[in-house]
């Protein structure tokens, strides 16, 4: 249910509700290529769970991170696009000083945490308002997970980003979220502030999740 909700938010599945970001809402499939939909695709970006499968092994770092610019800002020239790519990479902590020839490298040359930073840079480059984070650290070891979460927290402060975070990890929810929805079998069973839901859970399912985290 959680990943299905994320796909609906991204406009990848039909839905009966409405999604509004920065004054734009998804239009019906018959008019899917409207300006409003194009704007929403720019405003809502996603970071997937598995950094090993979410990046094409056949594309270079420059091609991967710059992909959104080719769609949403097709008028950018090569030098301008490269500058934007380099700026996005620096923002997530990847630089030529660390990785000589960075733009021409391929995903297999990076660790899992570094690949997730590439995925975050790819999402950020089009200046979104909302990031959908689908289990963004579950494939990483604990130390790298903490580093990526710290990066996401910094980016949220600096950019004023909103996150929709999908996770099974209660500790990640406590670290990252302000409000929480608890879903079971595709249905929201409890919602509220993080302190309200996790410190004084009402529903047995939420109580079991919190107990399992201790």
C-alpha cells in the first residue's frame, strides 16, 4: 500500500483523490501531457530504495544527474548543463577532488551510499518542491544510512523541501518526520504528529510496530 501510494503521488497510477503541489494538480490521463502535469513532474521527484538498480549502468554520472534538465529545461546548452550537474553533485557531497573524472564515471564505480547521493542529486537538479523517499536508506549499512539521513535533513533545511518518506524503520521516522501515517494492508490505521503516534499509539498495529523497534 505504501509504495502504491507513492506511485499515485508521482502520477504513475490512476487515483480518485487529488494531489496538489505548488498550485498544480495531476490532470486526467486523457490530458496527461498538459502543462500542469509537466510542472508537477518537475515539482515532485523521487529517490528509490535500491541505489544499485535505480541508476542505469550504461549511463555516465553526467547523463544520469542531468537527465531531468534535458526534459524540463531543454534550452540549456552543454556548458550550462554541466555547471548545473556539478553544482548538484557538490550539494550532495560528491566532487572532482574526491573522484577525478567524476562526470565520466559509471555507477558501478561507486559504493551504495555514493550511488544514493547520485540519485538524490538527480532528483534535486530540477529544483523540486517535494521529494518522495521510498525506503531511501534500507539497502545501506547503518553508518552510511546515518550519513544519508543527515544529508537529507540538511537539504530539507537549506532548500525548504517537503518529504514524503516511506519506511518500515521507526527510528528513521523519529529522525526524519514531523507527521506520520501508519498503513496496514493499504489502509491508514493511525495518523498524527510523530510524538503523538509513536509515543502514545492507539492502534494495536502501531503499538506492535513501536514495540518491535525497541
